[in-house]
C-alpha cells in the first residue's frame, strides 16, 4: 500500500484549509488595548483643561450668557438670553448642565457638540479636535478654584418678557426680549441661526404655528397685542419690529393664500406701515389684504391692546368697521402670451426684409462659436442693408423710406471699432463709428 505524501508532510486538505484560514484569523494586527486607555486619558486631560477655562469656554459658546448664583445661564442650547439652561461652574459637577424648560441635561462635551452642530457619539473625535483647537488658542490654564472669573454682564437684568419666533413646524428661528429699565422699555433680538444679538434675515412672522391653518389672519403691531388676540381665538400675527420694521426685510410667505386684515396703531407711522405692509403681503401671494379704517374719535396711538383692555367684543367690533381693500393685481406682461392654438389659427404671410433670411417686425439672432466671424458677418449685413445692396446674394426688399441701420455692440473697449476697421478692406462702403 502506497503512502500518501501529504500524510508524511502534514499537508492534508484539512491542514491546508486551516493554514489558509489562519491568515484571516490572525489578530496580531489588532490595535493594542493600551490605545483605548490612551484615548480615555486624552479625553480626561482635555476635560480637565476645559474645566480650568470653563467661563472663557462658555463665553465663546454662548456670547449672550451671564453668571448668576454660581451658574452660567442662557435661554437654551441655542444660546439666546434667558435663565432656563444653567451650567454648574464649581464643584464635582462643574461643566454639567440642565435645561429646566425641556428637562434635558448633559456634560460639557454634549454642550460643545450641540453648539458646533455635531452628534454624539459618532462625532466625538471631531468634538475632541475642536476642543484641542480651542485650547490651543486660549490662554494658559488656571485652576478653577483660584480663578476670579469675568463674565458677560447682563446690564439690563432679566428680561420682563420673552417672545419666541418659530416657523410653521414650531422650529425656533429667533427670540425677542423686552427689558423694562429706568429709562423706558428696550428690546433685544436673538438670531438662532447666527447665534448673535441681531435681527434674523429675513425677519419671521410671529405665531406661525397658530396661523398656519387659518384662512383669515389679523396682523397687528406688537407681540403683546398678537398674543392677547390669539388667546381670544383670533388667528393673529405681527412682524418683528412692528411699524419700524422694513417690509422688504420681512418674510411674508406664511400669509400666502390667506385673507389678511391689518390693524394699525392710531398714528401716522402705523397707518403708513399698514399701507406698505399690505402691498408687500399681496405681492407675497395673499388672496387679499384689507386695512382697518379706525374711527375718528379714538385717541392717538390707540391699538388692539387698548381695545382688549376696554373689554370690546373684538370679532363683533371688527365686523362693524370700514376697511380699505387691497386686491392682488393681475400680472400684466410686457408682451402678450399666445397659445399654440392661437398662433396656428392666425398665421400671417411672412413679410421678408431680406428674402429667406431676415423678417420685418421681428427679432433675429445670429449665434456661433467665438472666432467664427459673427462680427464680420453682422457688419457686412448692416452695410449692405444701409446701402440697399444685396445681402449674401439675396434680394433686399426696399422700404419706402431711407434705411438707417444701427449696429449696437455690447463689447467693452475698442473691440467693435477694431473689427470695423478690419472689415473695411473687404468692402467699398465707408463705415463711421457712432
């Protein structure tokens, strides 16, 4: 009986397969477990350095924040002014935050990730890189316990009122804060997109979720009036900035397809604004807009808030008033549009200027690649027509009066003149640039 050579060498099919499989079951290339420990240490070091510069970091993330009672506070993760979100500055919970309006909470890395539009855990390496970059630009670290912090000063104190501006899906776009100071009321806007104290662009309308499905909407001046009327069951909105708001900077599109009634304040600025806003609303696609004509016996600056304070039945009172109606004006084109059927039903004979080439009372176009002679050909046609010569061997239909041909060149510099001069040796007709 002959022996199997493979049995002597150990190269059996099974052993061969095992040898082959061992090449892709080799774990020698796996990352050492110390790499995970190093990442953990790197995370801890970065977290420690961030905590040592916590107030500068939070001031970078939330320029509108302020320090009160041992906490850095802002309105929300969007960074507007307010008190709902508080970040602990000292102790074992330093860097931890709670948003009491949403019941959300988290650590410092989650705060940074949200401010930079990143998602955890998948973007955590990017968050660490952002932290390292920020730490590289920041000042030398100091111990949190021994640091005397400087913070953004909220010189106006806490706002007396806050109004949210959201889109139709209730996504926050902006906030408006009212401050009652010894010198009167002041307002501060907050743009969520840019995270700055500024008016958003474009400026949104107030209470968009409430008016989204309404067919008829009331437009007043001021958030306070709009809220009061909305609470009474009347779909109401206002433009950010009231009568001082430029109508061209306001996004009126949420009023598309709606009937809009404008209730101005009883003063000249209010009435002027209502007229301009009504035109913009109609232009934006509203079915129609009408402006409330206020009775003559009302005091100056009387507005919707006064009507509510006087206990008026607003729906009944509005039905009794007069209005200036502004209808959507139809678009009148500069030239008539005709359907294919209209064109085919009124086919007129062609009135040739140059038979088979140029038609009278029409627009003709000569086009081609650069350098193919369009300018030379155009000059030649113009000269031939101006002197009543044949054009490209084709007869010219002489008009009853003399023909003046204007050649307008929309080219910069001396290009038209140089091409005119280059064309002269080929024709005997003198040409004179205008």
